[in-house]
C-alpha cells in the first residue's frame, strides 16, 4: 500500500479523534449531565519467564481520559487510553506504546439491551507516520434479551477480544439492587458489586483487546493481543462536592496475564506474564 493511500485511510479517522477534544471543551452546564475523567493505573512489573541473563521484567502502566454520559435509556462514552508495555526481551515487532480511542455505549429498549463500542487501537508509530493497516479498526458488541418485564436475568451473546482473537461467546446477565448494594453478574466476563452510595466497588472482570502494530522500520504489519483476569477494589474518597473533583482510588491484581505478538526473530509468541498487583487513581468532574 503506498503512502498516499495510507494517508487517505488515516484521514478518515481524524473526525473521530476530534470528538474527545470537543467533549473536553464543553461548558460546565453541558458536562453536568456526564462525567469527564482522568485515569492513571500502574502495575507491578511482570516477571518475564527466565530465558537467560538477558531476560528483563515487563513494565506496564495506563493513562486514560474520556467522557461518560448516563440517563434512563442508556449511556454513551468517549474513551482514550495509552498503555506503555515494556517488553525488553527478544525482537518485538512493535514499539510497546499502545494507543486506543473508542466511542460507544449501551441502550435499553423494553426487553432488549445492546452494548457496542468501536474505534482505533494501534502503536504510536502507526499514528505518527499515518502508516496504518486493517487491524487498527477495533470494536466489541453484545446483545441481551430479558426473560420477562420484571426479570433481573437476560440472555444473549457478545463478540470481542477478551479471550484473544475476536470471538462470539454466549452471555448471561443478572442485575439487581439490594439493601447491601447493587449487583451485576455478566457471565463469563464480569462480576461487580457497588455499595449503597457507590462509596465502594469490587469488580472481577475479564479484560482483553487487540492493538495493530508496526516494527521500528515500519515494514512488518501485525497485531498485539493483551488479556487478563483483573480484580480491583475501588474506594471513592471524594464525592465531588462543589468545585472539587470526585477521587477514586483502586487496588487490585491482574491474574493470568498473557500477551501475544510477533517477534522478528522467533515468530508469533503467546506468553504468560503471570500475576501482578496494580493501583489506580481516577479524577472525575
């Protein structure tokens, strides 16, 4: 594909990238119906499987920002995050700087619920040089149907990269509020409990996604898959009264973290990184 064609494809992505800028500059009166946030998350270094004295730890962190809106009929979100993933072993066909921009939400209509997100995910050199390929387009979707008007249980299916390559899996969703909090069970991908007043939140969730990648010479087009089981306890230390933002602290662990990517010397690698503690802080307005 020549450079002119690649620039033409990339130019089609620019309008979506502008959405986040527009949202973050909205007047406070408009933002009041939603939540503008900033996020930072840090993982304990992963122990790379010992392959000799040259094997290094794998560092990982995440910076995020976005806007979420919620009402009685559903919600809408614009999210951007950047994850540096430092793999210093071998010859990875990527630079480890993972960017992701997603737009989507969820909508409820009587017995039916639809969840959908779409956007772009790739390494920094891909966007810097406007040298993109098809794997940069990313998304996930799920559809549910309630078993009855008053039933907390709904059944459906979803498609995403949580378990590696994109695949469709059956889903069962149960949601109910009780005196001790709000419960959400979305099998096989998530369990969540929120305390009354949303001061505490405990989540166990399957996370996974794909990023389009280019090697340093921008000759090898491939993709990186990162997936894990993540459990995290969050505590809201500030409720955002007056001019102060809401502040949420999180502490958790990533379990069975795996990464799959192309190595220039050895080919495709599907490596288990293991388990790691993580901490996070989120500011919302």
